[in-house]
C-alpha cells in the first residue's frame, strides 16, 4: 500500500457526505482508494435522469476549469450507479464546517471561496450552464488548496419534470423563488443562490459590512432587483472593499496626526523665569588626546559588535546577507529549472490530441503527469538545496501559471468566439 492509499484508508472513518445527488464516499477500485458519488436509487432508476446525466458528462468533459470536478460513470458490486471522481480528496462545505467551523475565520478563506465561485459561474454562464443550487451540500471543496469545486449543475437536469424536488428537495431554500415556480435556471437565480451560500458561511460569526450589502441585494425576491450577473456582484464587492480600506486608512492617518499633536504639546517645555547668577569656577578639562589609542583593539571591538550569535555559532551580518543572497539565487535557479521541466510535462497532456481524447485517457494522462511533476520537484529541490515546503510552494505557483497559459491557449484555438473571422 502506497502513502496515498494509507492516508485515504485512515480517512475512511470520516462520515459519508450527503450531496444533492447522492452520497460522497471512498471506495477501493483496482486496488486503489478513490472517491465516488453513489447516486441515490430514486434518481438512478429514472431513465430521464440517466439521459440527462450522460449529456452532463459529455458537457463537463469539455470544461477545462480548475473549479470543475470531472467524473466517469460506473457501477458498484450491487449494480448501483456511481460516479468515479478524478484523483483528489473532496468534501462538501456542510461537512467541512461541521468538522472545522473555525475555518471561516481563517484569513482570506471566504474571500477566496467567493472569488473562485464567481469565476466558475461567470465562465459557465458564457456557455449557457447555470448551477441553480449552491447549497453547502452541492458545493465541494478540495483538501489541500481549499479550492471550491462543482460537478453537476441544475440546468443540466432542468428537463426532468420535477427536478427541483427530485434533486434539490432538501435544499430548496437555496433555489431562487422563481425556480420554485417552474422558471428556468438563469444568471439571476445563480446570484440569489450564491448570496444564500455566503450568508450560510457566516452563520456562526459576524458578517462583514461589504458582504452584508451584496447579500442583501443578491437575495431580492424580484430577479430584476438583483445583480445582473455574478461579474457585477463581484465588482460591487471589490468596490466596497476599497472604500472600507480607504476609510480605515483615513482613520489611521487621523489618529497618527492626533498622536503627534499630543506628543508635541506634552513634550514642549513650559516658559520659566530665568535668574542669572555668577558662573561656577571653571573646572579643569580632560585632554581627549591624552590617552593612547590602539587601532587593533578598536577594530576587534567593532567586529565583536557587528556579530550575532545563533545557536552558539557566531555569524556576522555580512555572512547572514550572503546566506540570504545564496538562498534567493538557489530558489531562482530552482524556479527556472522546474518551469522548463513542468512545461515539458504539461505539454504532454494540454494539447489538442489529448484534449480531444476520451475522459478515461485524459484521467490516466493526468495521473502520470502528476507523478512525474512530483518526482521532478523533489529531484530539483535536492539539487538546488532548498526546503521541501519552499519547493512545493514554488512548484504550485509555476504549475498554476503554466496550466492557465496552456488552457487559455487551447481555449483560443478551440472556442469559435476567440478565432478570427
């Protein structure tokens, strides 16, 4: 059993996550542990749901978004329908806050979740896909980088006669009012559902002012009174954050000015009457040049003052600066070498031939790519002489940048909107 399988086996004691479509759990497939979504039998037995699921699978294969969770259909030992998820460790937001409610107070957590969901919804809307329900049971989060992800969307199942009750019956509060009256999913309904999710994230804490404002507008019953799009919602949030920072900066500057005035008046001497008296007798002044000067002893004292002691070893400031310069140069060399190797490895997967292949082939290529990237990362980190943590952070930055560049390049090649007429 490899390390990943041991970790996954240890996590097997975690309760199964209940999602809108079924149960998210871990299973052993081909001697490896992976996550699957066991579809509810009430849905799996419906032919119209099976047809919609097949269309959704074909549609999501073409979505090369980092927030999109890909899957492939399969069956368990009893013939039940299950969806095998791409490699990774995922859980619902409901399960995350149940196990660790303090994560919401983590600096930048909510901001990152809202920003990534806005990016995902914006790109989905361009292709006519709408989430409909952003409930805590329907939105997943990837362990490690805390990336919010989604797998299936409401508009993909809107052809079902009673899709609202059949799929989202337990989370109907997160559906926009018009969807509960047989309307079709839209950008306005996604704005409403995103506002509900943000409100839920702050259920155990105080919601900041800027989030209160956007949630209040996003949850309007009348769709025309909401934000026109998630882009407008995100822009308004950014604008209010800037106003808040400007206000805090002004208040901080005002406090500094008041403090300076207070210190000035506090330290300014008061005027006193001066009585002139005869000066005291002049004392004999010592000759500063009367003592002998030893240059060697003075130099040794200066060197002793310019050193610092760390763990019993004496390190001069010059040596410390030299060490910092060396580490910076080692990280730059590692970044360049890893970028070259990562570009070569990623190019094997992010190309027209691989992107047009079946999802199973794409998944196999992705797994091989991941193993090769980890191997190269470890080897180059040893050669460069930097820590594993620092090497991991640099590698993540390089991979994200290269993936984005290659995805954008492929999108320009395949998307007719970006091709020249």
